[in-house]
């Protein structure tokens, strides 16, 4: 890599706000300078394959392709009917955290969801949290008032 190109990439790196994009540029700078993909992966907390993929994408398609992130997420595991059913269930039952929602989905639909995967349902279990918190506060207030 030419000194001019390296300087250009370093300047770009300093201007980037997105951590993933900055890591992509670091890989492109480090690999031609004697760093191994394993060393880069260890330092940037990436997978070794990811380091290689970043560099290959840059070599084959250029800087624009390297920085472009077309990730749009995975398709939902629940079908439309199951999603509607779950939303109704979450509106009717109190779930105080995402782990309980994950357990319900696993038991009811035999599907595994991660914590981040249930964020689509965040609204429903947050309502339950606020409702249960309100009930608890109201109960303490009622107990306090009846003792007076």
C-alpha cells in the first residue's frame, strides 16, 4: 500500500463515527503492514474471518463497498399469526423482563430467541413492568394509608 493511500485511509479513519466502519479501515491499514488477520481480530475483538472479509471486500470492491453496511436483520422466526398471538398474550400477562418473554416463546412456539431478538416485543413487556411497578407502589401506598 502506498504511503499516500495509507495517509488517506488514516484521515478517513479519524473522521468516522461508526465503530464498525472504523474497524474496517483499521483492518485495511494493518494487513498490508505485516499484521496477521489473527492479530487484528484479537486487538479489535473481531472474528479472524471477519478481518479477512473486510480486507477482501476492500480489494475486490473498493472503499465504498467496505464501508457500506447493507445488513437489515434476520427474518422473524414467528409467523404473522404467532406474532399477533404473542402480542395479545403479552398485553394480557405481566412479564417483568425479557428472559420471561424468551422462556414463554420457547415453551409456546418451540423457538429460541435472544435478548436482542425480543426487543421487537419491548413495548408489551415494558407496559407490564410499568403496570406491576404501579401496582406495587399503589399497594404500599394503600398499606401505608390503612395503618394511619
